[in-house]
């Protein structure tokens, strides 16, 4: 009998999430424990998810059963940037459905979060994983783990055939695929195979639970929400990116030093990323726009500040696969350190399966709109067009 790709429980425990949710949650506890936020789900490809509402609700209700065991807390205690007060809070944390609303609006599945940032921040990744797997259980019930495994080995064969031994020794790849995975069991299998058989350098996973289970490094720093929220947390909008970076530096004192650049645009980010931040942060993460053009801007910026780019790292995480990663690697090799976080193409790439394009993004902070413009027009997200226009005006971003 073939191995099932579906487990009874979609979200395994509170650690079955991306590390950057926990790192941001700790910073929120220490700096913004009373800030109120709103989030909104969006299916970018317009797929009809209404038939899955009842099962999605059932799986969401099961989130409330989750709490951290002493062993899981012990794992977090060994991570040097996790503070004792945060771990005590996390030991008490439970998902609270009073902050969540699921319904059908305008013939679309609607998921909204509203409540204290500290208490809704962990919902994002499990909710997306639930929507993805509930839909896949219905549409692709015949898929086997063997198919997922074989597809991964085909990618390894391609990489071995197209990359030299020297390139493979340097090519760093991580799993960033929790939120849009085909299923938990597929992600578990993929990460296990990557650990044992990846022909390049497999450097870790964003999934904290799998990092613990498989004894590999959990990876992650910050996401768009951190910088977006600061658009309504400081006195002036023009200072919002600097405030977000400064707060992060004070929280982590040099640890977790990869900054996300495309909340507004790379150009707007670099205008705030002065010598102080460029020295304090280890590198930058790319998540929209042309990756090589973006990298050239980063290298030029470091050089203009008198910083050797080879002392910094660029992390790429925008819709990657291995061919695209190898292409970027070759364009930048020897000029700056690079690493690649691959998501959907690792954890939801099975022949015959169409991956979902789903997001859950912050829309409001303290009752006021926040926006992500990014370096790619299709990724712009905000419920208030006037605020987007104002943000563009303040940061001199052309429409």
C-alpha cells in the first residue's frame, strides 16, 4: 500500500510554523504588546474555495487544542536569541478564535483576523497551510509520497547535470515552503530528503517543528508585517522603515541580521539603509522584482558605503526553483554571498498538481491602513488606495 500524503492533523503543533513568526512575536511582546491589527486572506489566482469552508473551519478549531510541550520549549531555550520571558509567554499561548472570522463574501472565501498583534501573529502560517491542504485533500487525493519524492530526485539529477562540483559546494538552499505546502507529510518528506541527499548545501528550514524533528537549523528573521506595522507606529511615515530596523536592532543586538527590502521598494529601502544599518545587518532578503537588478543595487550600495560586499549575504526567496537559483548564483558568485529559500517549488511541486497562490496580509494597524508596495506591481496590497498614493508620494515612488 502506498504511503498517504495526508495526516489526520494538518498543523502538528505550535512549532509547525515559520521561525520569523516567533522572532517577530518576541519583538512584538517586548515593544508593542497592546497594538491592534487586522489581517485579510486573499487567493491571488481567484480559485473558488467556498466548497472547503466547513473543513477549513474544523481544522482551524483544532488549532485551539495546541500548546507547547516542555520538550518543545526546551528546544526553543537552546536558541540563543529566544528570551526567557517570551518563552514563558509562549508556554501559556493558545490560539483564540474570537480574533478570527471565516465566511463567504462576494462569492469568495473570506478569512479575517482582528485583535492584538501579539495574539494574532501566529495565525498566518497555519491558516495558509490549512487552506492549502484542505483543498489538496479534495482535488488530489490519489497523490502519493513516492510521487513527491521522485519529483525531488528529478530536480537533484537536473542540478547535478547542470552545475559543476565547485558550484554545488557553494550553492546554499533552504526550505521556505510551510505556508503553501501540498501537505505536512509532503513537507516532512521533502525536508528529510534535502537533508540527506541534496547535491548542494542544504542549510535549513523555516519550519521550526521540522528543524527540531530532523535536527537541522531553523531559519528566518522578519517579514513584511514588521515594516508595514511601523507605518502606523511612529510619528512620521517617512521614518517608518528606519523605526522598524532600529527596533529590530535594539531587540536582537546583532543577531537575526537579514533585513527585508521590498515593503515599499528597494530604492526607498536603500535610502533609509545607511552606514549604521548596513554595518549592523548581515545582509538583505529579496522577495519581489528582478533578482539580479536588485542584487546589483545592493552591491553598489555596500560599495558606496565602503563595505566589502563579500562580508554580506543576500537571501533570495521570490518564487524560486533550482534553475532560477543557479542562474542567480552564477550572476553573483564571488561578488557577494548568496543563499536561496525555495518554497512552493519544493513543498508543492508534484506532477499534475496546481499549487495555490494564497496570502494572508496585514491590512490595518491601530485602526489605520498599512500597505506593501514591493518591487512588483502585482504584489501591491492595501485596502485603501488613498493611503497607497500617500505612501508613494512620501517615499517618492512612481506608480
